[in-house]
C-alpha cells in the first residue's frame, strides 16, 4: 500500500522522468501478470486516484489497461474506470 502511495505522489508531481517511466513499467508488469492468470494481485492496494494520474502521464493508456487496473466489482471502481476511459 505504501509503494502505491509513493507511486501516486510521483505521478502527481509535475515533472516526468525516469521515476515516471518506472511507474509505467511497473504497472505494465502488473497488467501482464493479471493476463497470465495471477489471482492475488498487488493492484488491490492501488488507490483509485492513481488511475486518472496514470492516464494523464502515461503513454500506455488504453481502455484495456484501465479496465485491468481498476476493480470493476466496486461501484467507485466502475465510475473511476468510466471517467478514465472517457479522458483517453
């Protein structure tokens, strides 16, 4: 959970660099693990606010990734995903 809070603050900073690229790479790896059938996802600790931050700074933004990193079983998760996809 603390790692995701740190990543969220990195994405919220107004400067992009290697630290931002690391967050993008990390999220891509998380999505790859989900696609390979990993059931205990570390993404459960990601704050919802991080989704919109990723969409703003990320070159990896696609509806597929937004849906993969968002918990769609929760009403808030569905709203966050819908807003993020609309912002793409």
